[in-house]
């Protein structure tokens, strides 16, 4: 939905700490496991289904986006995701398609992609050329509710320190254009190519953010806040902050875990206010993002408040321990415990994909196993 400039200036209060997810998914052909061009046909079938959330087109025709409704807790969010998954997988099967998670399709050719016909997508293609087709990568966007714009600005600054956590925990794009990239997450390379990617400027509050936004509009650089492709951005029309660096995971269970981790981080920072935002977060953000994309849990991040390097996996485990009382209040202790186990054993989705490549040898087989895993079938379990 396109908002007027005056509407965008108003930060809509939402339910404090609520969560919702947008998931970009791959549609692949059953005959060869390459990306399909059938999103429109699938969406037409899904219009007849009663879903709690919504399913939308994305920039190219081998993509769809699942949008959940708003939730307070992990359990109902996961229940809705599972119901949506079942409906999408069932309707896709009728069209001889599979639905797959992961941050990138392992071997598709970007030159074969077709832009989804819509005013905004056509505008993006006109503006960004081949980058729009190369943007056929798949991410999870997690929204967390805020009381006002000042709170949103504070949380964007504070959660930026955890960007390497979000990347390492969700990493699921080791393959791109048929090659092993040596990265845990290659998806963010495509995102970083856009001139308005990166991070929000270090502004003090919502009023300062609006001043920055109006300056950028005055330059003609942006037409709306949707033009900012930042790692984390405020979404005033929803009353949320939006964490955008997650790869789409291979299962809905992991998607719900990631959203709950972000929710617990928000609860911790609002309850304890452990420190004030510092511009040093943005000085080290590019380095930390690279380390997380390249090495995942084994990467090193610069902790901007202590000015020292730490192993990303170690920092996640320390953070999970620190979040324990807030996770308990959210009924999410077990959820964060499961994420901690993944870190301790080095079991990312990227590792799962590489392990299945080692067993099968062919990337087509990896996609087939990934489709089974997304569908929740026993053969696709980790």
C-alpha cells in the first residue's frame, strides 16, 4: 500500500511487543527443481482459501510472500505459519510446483527471471535494471510493535548491534548461480547492491528522523519510506520496527523462533535500558555483517559498547542467557533454548544444505530435499 507523505509522518501506535512475519518463498518446478514462473496462478488458487494472513506476489514470478497476522506469543504465530504452509503447499502441488525456503535458489539463472507485472515492480525494474532480477533472493522480515516513533528509533539503534546474530541464526543461502559461495549467507550481497541499503542514520528521535526523511525527499532520492532498504527500519504505517536481514529459513519452525528472539531482545531493551545508543554501532555494522554472512556462528563481531571482538556464536549464547527472564515472561524459554542448542552444535540451515549436497551431489537433489523439509515431511528433517 502506498501512503502519502503526511500519512508516513504519523507513527501509528501498535500493540506493544507484538510480532508478525513476512516470508519470501521460492516456487520451483517439479520437473527440474528450477524456479517457476507460476506465482500468479498459485495466488489465484489461494484467494479461494481462508487464511489467517495473506499471500502476495513478489518482484519476480518465481516468488511469493506470506504475511502473518499480528501475534503476542510464539505459539499462535507458529500455528498460523503451519496452517499457511499447508495451504500453500497443497495448492502448489496441484500446479505441479514445490514450495521451498532458503535465502537463495541454489542454481537458477537470474537472466531468465520475469518481473511481476505491477506499477511498483515495473518502476523498480526501470530504475534498477538487472539488479531487480538479481533481487530474486528470499528473506524473512519480522515486525515488532512499538508505542511511538521515539521508541522505534531507539530500538532500531539498539537492535543493530544484534544484526550479526540475526544473519548467523538465519543463514540459508550458501549457493548462488550454481556455485558454493563459501558464505553462510550470500543473499545480503544482492541487497547491498542497492544505493539505499545499509542502516538508518544515527538520529536522536522520531522528529530528527522525519527531518532526515524530508531532506531525502527534497533531494528526490526517495519518494516514500519504502525506498529505504535498511537492515532494520521503522514502519510508521504499521507502528513497528522491521528487521530485514534474516534469510528465509528452511522451516516455519525456525521462522517463528527467529521472530521470538527479536521479540525477546525488544522486551529486554525496553525493560532494562541497559545502555544508550551509540554511533559506534554503525561504525562496525558493515564489518559485523560481513563476518556473519561469511562465517556464521564462527565469525567475529566487534562489540561496539565494549570495543572488543567476540565470536558471534559466543555472543549469541551470552545474549540468550541474559534474555532468560524476558523469554520466560513471553512463554518462550524453550524457544530460545532451541536456538542456543543450534549455536552450540553449529547447526545452521546453510550447514544443512551443504550436508545434503555432500550426500546427494546434485543441487537439484538439494532443492528436492529442501522442499520436503519446508513441507514438514519426515524425509526432509535435519
